[in-house]
C-alpha cells in the first residue's frame, strides 16, 4: 500500500445483512434499536427488524423503506428458543446469511436484593442474557463457516457502576452481557469473527419516559431529564443516535482491528469520581 494514499474511512455497510433484535420502540420516538436499524440501512445494509411488538417493528421498517432502504419485519420473542430458531430461519430465507447480529434487548425492575424476587430475577435474566445465548448459537456456526461475522451487544453503564438507585437484576444481567461478548471475542477471533459491547450511559429514549424518569424526579419528565443532564460531564443526556453511530462504526470495516472490548457512550459519566 502506498503510504501517501491511505484508504478512506470504510464505514459503508453495503449488502451486509444485519439482524437487530429489539428494533422497535416501547413508545413514540427514537429507541436505540430503531435508530440503529435506520443508521445501518442508511449505510447500505439490509436490515432485519426483530421485535415482539409487530406494530412498533413495522414502524421502524416503514421509516427505512420510505427512505429507500431495505428492511423487513420479523416478529417474535427472542428469549424463547423456538421463536429464535424461526426468526433466524425467516431472516435467512429473506436476505441470506446474517453478517451482523446486533443484540439490543433488555428489561429491568427497580429494586435491590430484598425487592427482587427469584421469579423476577429469572424473568429478567431470561430476556437479557439467555436471549443473547440463543441468538449467538444461531449466528456463530454460519459465521465460522464463512470465516467472517460481527456481533454487537448493547449493555449499560448500570452493569459497570451504581447509578444512584438500586437496579439489581438489570445491572447484573447487563454486566453478564459484557462478559459474554468478551468470551465470544476471544474464542472466535481466529475464525474471523469480531464481537464488541456498546455501553450506553444516560440516553434519552422512550424507555426513560416509561420507566426510569421517576428515579430522578417525582415532578415530571422535564425535571427528570434536567436532573439526568446535570449528572453528565458533557452536560446532556445522550440520544439514541449517539449510540447508533457508535454501533455503526464497530460493525464497519473502520473497526476491523477492534474486538473483545467495550465502547462506552456516556458523555464522561463513568469517569466521574462522584
């Protein structure tokens, strides 16, 4: 290669098939999954929009198709083994082998060990961790056979540190996602497969309005958002696009030498002493 003419930044995802689990949204607006689906499509990927909420997934798919992109909706529960097998079979039948798995599911329940029942813990582990195992088992064999592939899991800074309120089951399972991806990255690096975790901080998504805002303020969503913003060194919560763009970088050839690590997208939050 001529050092005077280095390659351009290879971020295009043309012709790649990307399956995004959790590609819908729990409410109006831009979730991380929805923004990621749209970002991938804008870079040329064929996007499999997977969600258990058909209407929400269809909304994401329509946004992509209205922009001239390629996407199709696949409906099912990614924590159920038979659903996962069917979803991946349908996705392959539509678009061919999966090049990228973007695993973007997570539920939680506020509370510490005394407020978290064993049933709650098992339910949250099933959705947040077991689902990643099932998805990985679907894509890894074909990635190994093709000697190429990419896996992204969405974790959370809650899996790295305490954020001011107890969120035990969610935090523990998100920490498990991170270690799960590290293990995959090491085991499959010599097979041409990269695996990384994206770790969002305080991101302003529809989920915040539905579940998390009350942990920051009892006086309404606007005050809760302001309280969250004040915690972040950059002075604002992140957007779904901040996370989606980080994901797009990691699955592109621009990140060809990056595997087994965590890209923290948090505006400096986890670097604070207090």
